[in-house]
C-alpha cells in the first residue's frame, strides 16, 4: 500500500520568509513518481513538479526548490522569499505500481498562509 | 491547449436524487481520472480510464456510483440515490499516453456537490 504524510497541517509566514513543506511517503515499489500540486482558493489543482524514483537530483525553479531523498523517503518543497500569492493548500502525491500512470495517492495537504 | 473542463461547477441536490457530472479532458489525452475531495482532505482516487476502458476502480466507488467514457473522449460520473455523505468536490484529471508527461495528471476545476 502507498501512503503520503504531510505532517504540517498549517503554516503561517510573513512575506519574504523562506518556508519548507515536508512530505514523507511509503511504498514498497522500486519505481514510483512523486508530485507536488498547489490548490489556490479557486480550487483547481495546479501541477508544480514531478520526480521519478531514479532521479534524486534536486531541482530549482525560480523561488521553488525540491529536495528528494530516497534514504529518508522524503520529498520536501521549499519556497524562497515567499509572497502573498503563494498562499494556498499544497499537496504531495505518490504514483506507485511500476507504471507511469494510474492513481495518485495524496497527502492531507499543508495550508500555507503568507501574510503581507 | 485548452485545459480539463468540468460541468457543472456546482450542484445542489436533495438526498435521494441522481446527479451526473461531465468531464472533458485535454484533447488527445488518452487517460482520464476521477477523484473525490472532502473538506480538509487530499483528493481520493475513484477510477480511471484509458480510452474507453475503465482500468481501475476504488473501493470508494460504491454501487451507487458509475463512470463511463463511451467514445474515449469525455467522461460522465453518475451518483444514484445521493446521500449527504456524497457531498464533496469531484475532480477530473487527464494525462497523455505518449510524450514527456505521461506520468503527469492535469486537473480540472472540479464539481462541488452539496446534498441537502
């Protein structure tokens, strides 16, 4: 069975602070895919990044960066110099089972509020 | 590209009524997924299609739920004899069968169902 845990239910920061959202996953599969999605108040899930289990290279995209560590089964997401527009619910998700498609297992989400 | 669209965006119904939702995936995306999201939770997988074939169904999909994708394009999700516990956001996603992003699911805006 697959499981994703986002231990931080809510995080509140002031604009320009850096913030890290934690994600820990469980799977017995050796091939799997990890994702982060953003859900703003409008409700639509917006894809941010994907990582497969064979690619442990960290990635940076503008103010966003992701740290994938297989040894600790973690896929953490950092926003540098946060902005009010970053306020949203962020979900980590796992697709396991050996194929590149199929169901996603989501964590419970982290509500990020960035205050001006 | 036009994104995933869902109709209606909101539905209010009385307990015991039947409701049907529609999802139009991104054109040329062969795979289509349905999820359900209740307040404060991450989305939960319901079912997915590859073209017309329904390849996987969750145990969450009780006998009152049925999904179809008759021509391999749009999909419908029907809930019969709705119950108050069916109140949730119903999300649709699609992904391509070929190319760089076969593992990435792109979500629509969702249909919010309220059962009175």
